[in-house]
C-alpha cells in the first residue's frame, strides 16, 4: 500500500518497524505519530551516528569476511553467464556482455535482500521512501524495499518529499579561467574550436571523420591531434527514444533467463532467507527482460545516429563504453563495420586489488581498439575472458603530465590536504565494509590523525555527483568541530586545487592517485585493506615511489600522525630520496611516456584505421 505524505497528516503510530534512510523524513514520521521507541532499520550513517538503541544498521549482518565471500564469486559468475549466453542462438556478443554485466549489477538487489529477516515478510512494516533533488543518475537515495517486501500484505510505503532540498553537481564555478586553461591545455582549445568550426563546413571537404559520443582527457587530446591532421571531429548523441526505435534482436529473452537462472538462484539461496528467495528470483527475471529491452532500444537509437558512409572513412572514439549504452553502440558500429575506439580514463585497474569483479565493465570488453597509459593495464585486460580489443600503449594525456608544472601555491591554504575518496554506495561496492563502517573509519582518521597534527589540514570531500543519501555526511561535522581542520566541500575537481598545497594525502587505489602522483608533490597514500587496496605487485612499486601507510597496521594512526607531524622540509627531503624509484613506478603503473599521447594515438588511427 502506497501513501503520500507532505499533504494530509498520516498516523504512523501503528507501526513498530520502519525502514528509513533520511533524518528529515524520520523526524517527520515522529511528528506524525511514530513512537520514538519504534525500531528503525537504516543504512544511513547520519541516522546511525548517535547510536540510538532503537535505530539499527540494516546491513549489520554483513561482516568483512561475509562481504568478501559474497564478492569473491562475482567475477566467475559473470564469466560463466557470458559463456552460456554467447552460445544461445541469436544472442550476439554485445548483448551477451549486457546480460553478463546484469549479473554484476543484480548483486545489489541480492545484497539488500540478504539484509532482511523472515519477520520482514510477515509482520507489519513501513518504508519511508525519500524523494528530492538528485544527480545525473536520478533518484538512487532509497533501497529497493518497496520491491522486495511487496508480497507482505502488512507492508506499506509512504513517500516523503524533502523540504529545503539542495544538491549540487561537479562544477568549475569558482575556478579561474586561467587555471582551467592551464590544466586543460592548448589541446582542449583546439578541440573545442574544431567542434564549432566543422559544424559550419561542408562534408565534402573531409575524407575522414571521427565520431565522439562523449569525452575524457585522453580522447580530447587524441581528437585535437587528429583535427590538426585534417580529420573531421563530430560530436554525436542519442536523441529521446521511444518504442518505435527498438530493433529486433532475434533472440528469446525467456530462453536467456531460463539458461542463466540456475546460476543466479544458487547465489540467491545462499544469502537470503527462504521467504525472500522467490521474490528475488522474480525480480531477477524482470531485470533481465528489462535489460534486453533497454539494449534493443539503445541499439535502435544509435542506429539512427551512426550512419555508415560510402565516401568518408569513419571511426568512433568513446569514453568508458563498458555499460549497456556502450554495448549498444558497439553493436551498431560492428554492424556498420565502423571501428570503435576508446582510451583509458584513469589509473585504477592496474593498481586495484579488488577490481576483478568489475572485469565485465572494462573498456576492452567493448572496444575494438584501446589506448592505454601503460603496459600494466594491458597485461591485466588481455587476460580477461571479455577482452575484445587491440591495445596500444601511448601514455597519459598532457592534462595529467602537466600537473607538475602548475606551481601557484596558495599561501592561505593549509600545506597538507587530505583528498577524501570516501563515497557511500547504499549497498554493494568494491569495499568489504558497509557505508556505516567506512564512515567510522573516516572519522577515526580525522580524530586520531589529522585532528592531532601541529598544523592546519584541509579536508577535501569527494565531489559526489550522484546523491546517495539525503543526509549530509556526519563525518563532516567532525571536520568542522576539529580546531585545526578546514572543510572544503565545494563540488570542484581536485585537479584544480593540487597546486594550492604542499603535501597530498589520499586513500584507496583510485584514479585520484594518478593526479596527485603526477604533481610530483609529496604523496602519502593510505592503503585501505578493506576498500580497493593496492595489488601485491603495485604495492611493492608504489611503496618505493610514494609514502604508503597500511590501515591494518596495529600502529597505523600513530605512525601516520608521527610522519605528518614532521617539518615540511623533512618530508620534502624524504620525498626526493624516492625520486629514482618514483620514475620507475610512474613508467610501470602510470604513464609509459612523458607526453605526446594524443599525437601517438593519432598516427596509429590514421595508419591502421582511417587509411
């Protein structure tokens, strides 16, 4: 039963168990009759923060060991499904990728279902669904309790609309034009001008063209180099789609579902209570059908945009195509005999230990050609069963290379900045800790390390585009209440702020590490063993090139605090001692070349794919 709030009063006094992830919505519920002794089940760190005995972490059943076990089979399951579906008559490779990737994403549902108890399917329950401003992905602030508990006749949903709702996305507002230009470089100027000019020029002037659905730093540099060599660069995008755009895939969705259900059912039965099993299985069938329908729609849409020319040689250059939209684009490109090229959009795969379960999302699973920063990522990607690409190592784009040339130190900014990579997921993520567990780990860093340093520290939040929780991260209150910490929460990318600081501290094997390493400023890397730690090989090299601290070390906080308490000159001298090892680390795990990536790729494209 669905009830609307924010209009007529609703009596909530009859409910003894409530699912809710918004403090504002919960307070509204209390004002509408909900007893303050009612059991509240939530994932929200903000609601859990004060440890009220009536408020429980709905994800408490997940220990680190359990989460690691749950994640450990995802890679093998996606691979097995890919093999099975690829052998079904009528299923082409790109659709098989979409189905395989669906196994990965459906684990989010299984994860949440595993948080439920038998009583949740029988006894009276209410879910307060929160609605408000959100990011590019739309509304993702709620767990799927409405779907999982729909069979419970005593289950109700009430929708709460957030008041005084505010949400911002990534911006360059506040960053000077000069700073943006220095980071972006002349390559970006050429690229932007090219797009404007070529719109006004007749097609017969060109014999070669590259279509670009989206961008990243390396693609922009490649495109600018191609433009200078006489290639037409065209931005393309999907228009609004309708059912008439769908294409016939000549496959039976029920047969696909029937073939892969036994694999997924075994995983479901292992983790959820009996009352949840058939509910989750039913959701799985709907999910697979919807993904196939979505693929058909997207492929039809791209088919209207990407047109094969008999007079112009064409290629498509795309960013991050390892998703259903990219799969559909690859399908259309293959049908039209057009080469689909992509380029690396950050250092992660080659350094992250826990990235195996995401193999089905890698660019090389989709693209015909993959331009890489270094040989390490090529080595990893070539050994995945999804590999479809011919790889070329061309180095990092100049946007990263020139990080060490921007020297405008801001005397008003603290010397030390902690670049937080703490991002909540409302469920399954690459971490083997829940959102609440990660929040407490972040709080410990603030209290036990940064808050006890003899100098000021800036805390730079992760510039989250897609809103996970309605509440502000409770960790930020600890930052605000710490006398020697400055909170920087504007949605500005760290690349524009690196030059303001002398010491850069960050955590987790993510693309953020690439930006700070290339600045050649002292980097302190926190290797979090339960959230995207370094691979064993990367750990050896990275620990020689930068300062690495392991968070599972018994004296982790003390050692990190002691190191950061040293005089700035001492840290810089220690950093210089790592110079030779750092050069080797950068070549192996970051950029094989010191520049020229765009030109290098352009020559390959003209010789091999647009000749």
